[in-house]
């Protein structure tokens, strides 16, 4: 009966990053620098891979998928956060809040599964080099990529539906910088145990499964590399995995820190999410560009062709 005396919430107020009062200008400048470079870096990766036929391989096809996910992931919260910091535009509609919850978990889950698929690609390339083109043919690559998106969409739909089927009739102030499940659910009336349990289990389970599959792939890869007769062969095989291992560490490392250190989770969760939303999406294209001779060569060719076309005019 008490719920009926309240008006249903139609918008939320995002209170921003906790414990950063008075630092809005500094944070705005920092995030404003990161966001455009994230978009440009990932779009440049896409353009480079599409423009060079030598990069039309499974590894770079999945890298393009990663760039799309990074652009989306950084765009879930950063534009609204910038508006909040600049003009104190803290209001977000119910639909906008639902979208943030859905896309944050959809893109986060997709990225977890994509890293797993990329590890499998490296496993196939190093452990079964003679059959690699058959194992990772165009159809298989398309199915694996589509699978990551489809599985993640179901994951996000379940979490979002459970979150917003609860009644929101009281306070509409979300004590966070974007709409995520746990800060939003705190405002709900009724029993939130089911959504909190399902969310914590699912959000922890997906990265854990993906991490174990990646670990299994790399154990097989390491065994295969150690069995190679030549030092040069071992070096080349290992070098193709370095970039992937770095981005996997950046992605799963902070998550593991939050889930394995419950006493620190409240302190760590905000920096970890800011790192994942703002920093990681710009580091991924940087790592793949700096560490990869093929991508660097394709970038030089792309820059050269642009320079020549301008010279012709």
C-alpha cells in the first residue's frame, strides 16, 4: 500500500563520481582528452584493416570487432559524464538509464567472449598451423563473432529486465556517474535479493568462464611453443600472442581484483569501472599498433596513400 502513495520514477539524477566534489573541471578535461582519442584510435584500426588486404585474416577480423566494442563501451557513459561535469546536467530519463544498463552489460560481456574467441584463434594458429585456414574459415569466424554478440544480448536482456521490473517510486538519485545495476537497484522498492544475487553471479561468472577458457588455450599454446625446434619459431609464435595477453590482462586484471578482494571492492569498484570505460578502450588500439609490425606497416601505407592522393590534387 505504501508504494501506491508514491509517484513512479520517470527519470533519474546521476550524482556523479563519488568523493570528487570540487574536481569537476579537472575530470572534465581528462575525460575530454581520452574520449576523442578512443574514437579516433579505434576507427583508425578499422580503416587500416579494411584498407589492407594483407590484414584480412581472422586475427584482424576479431580486432575490428574489438574496436567496435571499445567505441561502444566508452560511449555508454562518457558523453553523459562529460555533460554532467561541464554543465551539471545530471538528469537521465528512465529510457536512458535502461539503455545504459543494457549496453554496459551487453558490450562488457561481448568483450569478455571476444577475448576468449581471440585466444582460440591464437591456439588454432600455433597448435594447428597446417589446418588453421580450415579451422578458422570465414564462416567459422562470422559464427564465432555473431555468437559473442548473441550470447551477450541474452545476458544483458535478463539483467536489464530483472533490474527494471522492480518498482521505483521513491528517491531517484543514483549515487554514481552512470546507471549500473547495483546503484540503481538501491532505489527500488520490494525484495532486491534475486536481482542482486543473479547480477553478482552472472557478472562474476561470465568473466570467470572466459578467463578459464583463455587460460586453457594459453596452456596449450605454451606447450606447443616449447616443443618448437627453432628459437626463431618460438619467438615468432610468442610475439603473435603478446598484444592479446596485454589487453586480456588489462581487461580481466581489475575485475579479478574487485572480486577476489571483497574488503576493497567498495573502494576499488569506481576506479576499476572508470579505467574500463575510459582508459582501456584507448589502450587496446595503442597496444595492437605499437606491438604489431603488420598494423604499423598498414598504417604507413594508408598514410602514404593519403599523402599521394592529396599531392595529385
